[in-house]
C-alpha cells in the first residue's frame, strides 16, 4: 500500500523557507513541528500495518495530527 506523505514540507511547499525560519528561531514551533513529524511517522507505520493498531487509535492519532497541522499553519502564516 502506498502511503501519502504528510510532512510539513509536502503539505506546505510554498512555506518551506518560513518552516526553516521558525524551526531555527521559535522553540514552541520546533516542539510542535517535532511532535507533528513523530506522529506522522507513527501514523504511516499504522497505515502500512507495520504497527498494527485498532482503527479508533489510528483515527485518534490522525485527529491529533490535524490539530497540530492547524496550529503550525497558523504560526506559519502569522505576520512576522
């Protein structure tokens, strides 16, 4: 099964420079960014069935990822 990549660079390629800027200069953004990436890796393993889990656990992880992505996007698009 081919899994779609959901890392922030794939999700927001037009914000690549801003992502790098915030990763380097904003500890809160960096923490959320790292959590988002770890969660995305975990979800990809669930989807590939490398890490078998119940459907409701996978769905809960996906909801958390959406919330993180929304918060990261707000930070990325906020006036500098």
